[in-house]
C-alpha cells in the first residue's frame, strides 16, 4: 500500500479515536480492535524503506494517551475477557 494511502487510513482511525473519546462514546472492544489494526499498519510501516514510511508520530494520538486511564481500561478489558472464557 502506498504511503499516501496508509497515511489516509491512519488519519481516519486517529479521527475516530479522538471523536469517541471527546464525545464519551468509548467502547472498549471497538477501541481495542481499532488499536490492533493500527498496530498492524505500524508494524508493516516499519518494514518499508525509510523513504516510503509514514512518520511514527502519525501513529500517536494525544487524546488516547492523555485522556484515557489505560491502566483502568486494561483492568476492564481483562475482566471482560476472563468473563467470556
């Protein structure tokens, strides 16, 4: 996938994350999948030649990193995950 397309997809994911956090419509399971898909893009991006990569900074989301208590969210996720087993 060309750099420009990856950039566009990542921006859409970033916008989604920011909106759901700002509007307080955060759904743990959906957010987990969004982050996992973004991680796949991040990992594949790292395999590309440097000139063809999207900058790492594009994968960073201020809203997610500053506004979400990741420890609390991880606890919720693990409780839900263990419940479904």
